[in-house]
C-alpha cells in the first residue's frame, strides 16, 4: 500500500489525501483490490481497519488478464443472451456483466416476498437463482467475473431466461393473478350451481390447474379467456340467488309487520307509536330491491329483526 501510494502520488502529482482518495475510488470500481492477511477486503472495510491501525500491512492486487480464447468465448456467449455488443476490453465487459448480475439479483429480491405467498409462482426458482447469484457475485474483479461467466454459462443463461419471464409476470400479469385467486374463491361459493353446466365446470377446474401450476407463465392468455367465461356464468348465478334472497327477505319483513300489527291489538299503542313502528319496518322493506348483494340484504334483515325486538320491548313498557 505504501509503495503504491508513493507511486500514484509521483505519477499524478497529487497530494497524499487526493492520492488515497484516487486509490479508494479505483478500488470501489474494482480496478484494484485490497488484501489483508491473505483475505480480500472491501474498500470500506479497508478504510475502517486503517483508521484503527494505520500501520496495518495492506496489499494491493491488480486485476489479472483472462486468456484471450476464454475471454472471447465468454463474450460471445454473453452477447447472445444479453443482445449487447460489448467492447473487447476485459474490464469493461466485466463491469457490464456485473451490472446485469446485480440487476437480476435486485429484481429477484423484490419478487421474493410475494412469490412466497400461496398460489404465486416462481418461489423455488427465485430462491435457487438468488443463491447462484450470491456465489457468482462473491468475487467481483474482472478476472473472477469472466471466469464465472465462462464456467457457468448454462446457469447464467437459465437465470437470464427466468428473470425475464418472472419479471414480466410480477410487473405486468400479477394484477390478473390476484383477480384469478379472488375469483376462484368466489366461484367456490356457487360450486353446486357451476357443476350443473359441464362446460363451465370444466373451465373452473382448468383455472384451478393453472393456479396450482409451478410455471403458469404461458397459460395467462388461456386463463384470461376461461376466467371471463366462468365469471359471466357465475354473475348470472349470483343475480338469481340475490333475486331469490330479495323475495325471501321481503316476505320475512311482511311477516314481521303482520306480527307487529297483531301485537297492536294486545298492547294498543298510540297512533304516533304505531306510525313510527310501521314506517321504520316499511322503510327497511323498500331498501331490499336496491340492494347490490346478499350480504346487504342480510344486514337489512338483521337490523329489521332487531328493530322488531326493540318495538316489542317498547310496547311492553308503555
């Protein structure tokens, strides 16, 4: 380290502080590497060690050149999968390769949390490729990166393909996938009716197969068509069930009104009390046709039954 500082200071006519900064910038760009006690040390770690022990023996290692035949093989391979025309400079090629490897790692890390959820694909591949990238990125000097590329061509090609496929899914198709999961749960509530039509039931089963597939990426278009077909049929089922539920609810409220009117002959409330009770129940009845779903109908019916119980208590106390 001392010899290198003196050399750089003399060649570039720099102050010592500027010389050290220049050396650390070069290390951060992986043009050179620090080694202490036989171990490669990051620029940050080196700074911390030297601040604590300024006399610590730090070795500076420069990048080694890869054999030209191996370098050309690695660049030829990588140009095919990256579609890049990199320079013939080994360092520039290694920087480009490093940039891509880190981008893949960042992308896979961002997809990992959701890929771990039930029914979301790619978890095993994400974990597998992150582990491979960790190994590939362990040494980031140009010599090591180029040899990693040369020795792991099949693995790198697989990662490149999978990152492209998984990225497309989690950036462009995941919203549809969320809809698919939610829709299948809704379909299950009407499964007995869906089974009555073989075409719809077949479509429902196929959607489940796609949902449970470990690699559904090429099946999204098929799933979109099937989901639309089954959803349309399910909507008709829901409409019919909601209509029947409205009729039943109105009938129940009519029965409640009739029971209350009969109680008027027993407890004989004043006219204002009669009008107030009947108005509240009839208003609840009028809300039923405007309800959007069975849940809303159930809420109105539950509140109406509560009102009836309150009215009885009021009649008894009056």
